[in-house]
C-alpha cells in the first residue's frame, strides 16, 4: 500500500549519522534537498517537527523487526550535516512492536505519543499499544518510553493504525483497524477510541470506545490513516472497506451535546461508486472552510488515483457534497497519490508513489480555482529519479514557512526538504 505504510528493513542502535548525511541547504529557488539517507532503513508514516526544527518519525524493522522512533536533528551551523539517532527501539514484549501508524504527535510538554500495531501485554496476542516518549532532562541521554495503553481485543480495539490527535483536556483520540466486538473475519471491524489522561500522579490512562464499526454496516470496517479533529471535537476519518472488495467511506464521529450521551457516527462520503472506485483510500486534510480533501491510490479516469473534496452542507442536517477534483494518469503525471497537506491560500501539496518523468514518483501542487466555477490546476513540481533523491515518496509535512518535508520508500530511504 503506497503512501500510508512505508515498509523497509531498519535501525539497530542509536548513533549520529549512521547512514549518509548531506549538507543542509536553504534553496533560493524551487529545489529538493536530500537531508538524510538511511543505510537500509526508512521512517514509516507522517513525520513531525519540534520547535528546534528537528524531525521525528516512527520506523519499522530493526534487529528483531520491532521498529523504532528516530530523531533527525538539523545542523548547528549553516552547511553542516543533519544527525540521526534512535530515541527508542521497540521490543521485546511486553513493549509494543511495528509502529506502522501514520505518525507521531507532541503534547505541550514536549512528549511524543504514537501507536504500535503489534506487541503489548495482552493475554490474547499482539494487539498493539499506545506509547509515550518523554525527552531526557540532559541532552544526549536516552528518552523514556511508557506504554500508556495495551489493547485487549474483544469489545476493546486492536491493532491501531492511525495517527493520534489531542482533544480538549488532553484527551487522545485514535482508531484501531481491528477489535470492537464485531465480526470481520474474526478480528473485529475496528473502532474509534479516546484515551483520557490520568487524574492523579501515577494513575493510568482510561480508554473509552467511541464507536465500533460493523461488518455489514454502511460505514465500512477497517479505519486507518489520518484521523482529523475539527470544530467542537468532531472527528473525521476514513475506512478501507475491506469487506466490500475495495473502496471505503469517509466518516464523522460527533461527541454528545454537553457531554451527556453517546458519540454518534455518520458517513459523509462513499469513496466507492461508478467512476470513482479506489482500492485503498488514504488520508484526509481539513480545509479552513471545513471541507475535507483526500486522495485515493487507484482508479479515477486513468486508473492511477484521484483527488476529491467533501464540502459540508450549507444547512444543519444536510448532506455533504463530494466532488472529484483531479484524476491522475496523463503522460508524465504522477500516479498513486498519498495524503495531502494544506499550503497558503488554499493550495494543496502532495506526493505520488509512482509516475512522473522517471516513474519513481512526484511532488505535485493543486492550485484552487481563481474564480467561481473554475477548475483546480495540478502541476508536477518534482519528479524523483530513483538516485540520491530516493524513490516512492510518502506523506508530506510542512514547517509553516513554505518548506515541505517528506520521506521516500526506496531501498535506502531518504528524508528530503522541498521548497516550492
């Protein structure tokens, strides 16, 4: 599955620059700069910045194939090299393993949170964990990992596969691909869950299942990929729809009014209909006007993927409007797009895992219509060569200053900077 889970062999012990570090540049024009080339390894999912500009990402593999979390620190002087270090290696049990979620998230104290698909102390098998990484008091010393929740299966969730998001009062929201007490090939159809922080020092986090997906339900089982938090703590996500033979649904989970009652789920769009039938829907991004933008990795007019928008209703209780913005597959165009990031003035940026001038993927831009009734304009900004720049790029992040950062799923994965 392109763009969501980057699988590679990876990581052994913490060291500065275990692969090939390239000098950092500040391009004066549109340019891609390879910041770091890993020696047979690559991060998985969406990376995250801290206030210093350091980049953090989860990674799969390792000596015992349990995975790790990696820090990539920028150079201390102009023209210097980025430095890579492993801040936590997962495993053995009861620690988590396989951190193949869509990324990490910081809290206000500088602690990192993420999920592992497997591992944990469940008596029913490797059902996954939610972990916390606390930075050291002294720079250069190890981070401290704490497993704050072990999934147990059954009515509980199992095997989380989404990036966590923080809500009000420090609550963590996420999804699990399996579990929830429903059937779905005996593994459960997946859940949306909340973790409430401890109320006293030394106490544990408390999990609550907000919604359990049904095997034959209209919403489609198998939530994964990006989970978004909108206004009033409304959550948005997407399902794979594994029981439908391809395609899935965009869903919304809404908290009860005044905190009393159950959370409610609604389907906003069906990413599965004639002329628009993706094999694997991927993540979403929330526009400033409340619209949801997404990418699908297959089909479209040219069977190479599509971009779509779901526009919220103009009146309460109305239906969302779904529109295909662009279909990939023209000569020299990208194919198999991943999740999007939102730039300035409503511009969207993304990557494709394939296609482009060299067949190794692209970075592209989607410019919104200039006037009412106009069409979006797609342009390929960069075509990967499969050389030192890597190949098969995945999800992007932005530093808020116009630069984009991402990673590639080539044999020796890279982390790159691109300034449009």
